[in-house]
C-alpha cells in the first residue's frame, strides 16, 4: 500500500545509456528479474555502498571494479547473494564475466548488484543463461522495464527524471530506485541507479553523488535496518552537447542540485512504499547546534517503534515523541527551550505540554496520510529533515512471510 500518488513518471532517455531486461526465473517467473545497463565508452561512474560489515558479495566485487572504468551494470532481483562466503564472490565475478563476454569487454568493467533473500546461493546458471535476452533488449527507452525488474517487495516502480540546461544546452538526469523494507541506508534492501549525459570527470562525479546521497538516501528510514546490499550508482555518459562540468563552477552547482533533487525524489518514493506503510512522516529538527545533532534527534524519533505504531493508530500520544527527543543523546539539552509540533499544532513548549494544546487538535493531524513533526531545540541554526513511515500490521505480515 503506497502513501500518496506514485504513478511512474515520464522518463527522459539518456544519450549513451541503454537498458535491457529479461526473466531468469531466479525467484519468480511473472516479471523480469535481470537488468543490464550499458554506458558509452566516453562515460564515468560513481557509486556509494552500504556500510553494513556483512556486505554482500556483489557489493565487494562492485567496489573492486569501480576504479576500472565500468561500462556495464548487472542487477538481479530475487536473491541477495549475501552471507554466501567465497562462493558468493566467485558467483558474482562469474556473472560479471558472462556479461563481459556478451559485450566483448572484461569482467572488471561490470558492476554487479543483487537484491532479495540473504543466505541463498546465487543461481548463476539461470542468470548467465538469461543474459543474452537482456542484452538483446538494450534500448534507451527501457527505464520503466528496468524499474520493475529490480523490485522485490516493492508495490510500485520508482523513477524520477529531469532535463536541465548547462550553457544553454540540455542535460538529462534520469534514475530509478527500489526498496520498501530493510531500509535505513547508511552509505548508502535499497538500490538506486541514476544516469546523465553530462560530461564530468569521475572524482567530481563521485563527490556529487556522495553529497546527494547524504541529503537523500541517508535521510530516510522505514525500519532502521541497514541492508547488506545497499548501493547507489551515478553514470555520466558524456554524450551531451553541453560543455564539461568543472568543480567550483556555477554549472556544477546547477548540476549537483538537480542530482540531489532526483535522489531526494527516489528516496521519498521508497518511504512512500514502506512495507505496510499507511502514512508518510516528515521529522524536521530545527535550531540544532549542527547538522549531525539535528539528524541524530530526527532519526531517534523516526526509528521509535512506539512513535511509529502511534502514527499507524492515529493516536496523538505526544509523550512518545517527547521521550524519543530526550533519549537522542544530545548533551546539555535545555528542556525549557524545546518546542514540538504536530503539523501546525504546538504540543510541547517550555519542556511541557502546551497550554493551548487539545487532544482534538492532535487527533486532526494524526488522521492525515502525510504528517510533519517539527522539533525546535533552541540551541542553534541547523535544520535537517528525515522521512519515515508508520508501522502497521502488514509490516509484520510481509516480513514474517518473506521466505514462505
């Protein structure tokens, strides 16, 4: 059940980027589960990965291959190839080699990505047998098919696309993401793949993606769990007629802002599709000493099962929010300066219940599908926002039945 309107948008094709999908029957045969992305030889590639110590085999291989001028992405859904030891590494590399053979490249030019059940061996034969079909389907306009091929428990395909101008010439930025549960990216089960036809060197592209991911995918949480497989990739084909984007230029500022907007939209769609979610909740922390403190408080609220279940029940139990702020680990917090709002309703001021607050006002806000919680710490000028969703009965059901 998605929160809000989440129709798949118009996706602008990206010059120099082709996508192909097929079904390998890894876990199901109803829809495609293999995605191949091919980039022109002129391009550059940036990526961020999970910080989970038990990172999946494809994450390890992708990290190793990132510095080898990658040209292909190989993604499978239905199997995470995580917790699979040395065999998992061999399987991930074998998959890369199989795709490279199809395209007359080398295995090190392929970045592999997997999503699905942890601890099961990757069915390499199924994957490699199906690869020719995905390669045969490579086309610039396959973003819709690509978004669906990487889904697991997602209920809808997630995409975002924009066209900006650099020096009077158009540059396209288009991306897809997947994720609905095991979501608290910490880079960076979520995957994001974004492409642009901009001309930008790899180090600057990496800086751009790292900063965008910090402000987007690292500002969402569904359940507080960081997956073994989280990754986000930004491909730049350099096929636009626009001039090269340089560091510390107005063009870079424009480009980086657009990439961040795409990442934020893809991240928000993941939360809107949170497993069993019925509400989208924005946690805004203002007047913090610094960004880290603001994020710390916001995530403490966003991770609280008691807060999230109260939102599901539309119960204005504001004491749960107050308690989460208090245990966020902020040193020397001045309680008499703290204000907390549900929407535009002040529920806490001077460290206590607002004298103007009524249960009816709180109930009115809690009954909405999209809710903003604002916390003002009265300590500084930093502001940060974290997106989360409620916990419903369906979240438990979906995850209890995940392997059955």
